[in-house]
């Protein structure tokens, strides 16, 4: 989602040099020299400037064959007994809710982990287990029937995307422009409640 925004930004601003790094770890803007970072999920309170740029809805998916072989999967409790896919094996539980307001947290055994969610999509399609993935990543597979929703009455909590950066008077205009481009792409307009954009 972010790459197209940065590509468009570079096209419109050819003098700007962009280096994009994808990593499944927390980086230090100061020590590693990054101008800004996008983090997924909740962020700890910090002195950095920040802005929420989007919220990604997620869905539980598995291959039709996998679901057919586990007909008892009708409750979150049953989900906690089945093999799952995730970006790390040490992830905490999945928070689920229904339209009626019921909530549950499950901790399925992670039997396949990869820090690229595109790999998890492929693993789910071949039937390795259940995955909790952003809806936009599995839309085509759901439409094609190579994936199906697991526990369709239960929806995983969405993932928040937040961009963080340091106060930098020299680069404030450039950072503000990039943050605005990312926000426009991800469709978010609300500010993080303890910081605001540089003006």
C-alpha cells in the first residue's frame, strides 16, 4: 500500500531521494538515520511526532480443503486448537469480535511463520493452516475461491498504521509532504491524539 504512494511522490518530486526498507523489527530513527518510519499495530507513547495514516481490516482465512477437514470449527475455542500462520511464532493472541459485540481472544499454535504476509497468503492457499490477514491482501483469493473465510461470524481486530518522525526544522516541509501523501493513499484523516503534523 505504501510503495505506490512513495513512487507517485518520487515522480512528482524528482529531486527527492527515497530509500525504502521493509523490516519486521523496530528501528531507531536517530541511531539508524531514518527520516520517518511506518509501524503496524499499537505504538508506545514517545517523544516522536506521529500520525495515524490508516486502519487495515483483517479477516480469518484458510483453504476450502482445510476448512472441510475441520468441520467442528464453529467457535473461537476450536480455532485455538488448529494450526495457524503468522509473521512470527511468538505473536500474542488474536482478538476477535462479532457484530453483536461478543469478544474473544484465541492463541492458536503458530506452525508456519514468515515475515512477509504475501508468503502467508500462499501458505494458506495450499492448506497449511488458518491466517489472520489484511482483507486487501486476500480479496482476490477469496473471489477466486482459493481461500475462504474461517469463522465468518467473527472478525479480527484491525491493524493501525502509524507514521512516526523526529522534529526536524530543516526537513519539516518534506516530511510533512510525505506524511500527507501516505495519509491520502491509506484513507485516514484522524490525528494521533498526542501529536500533530509539523506546521
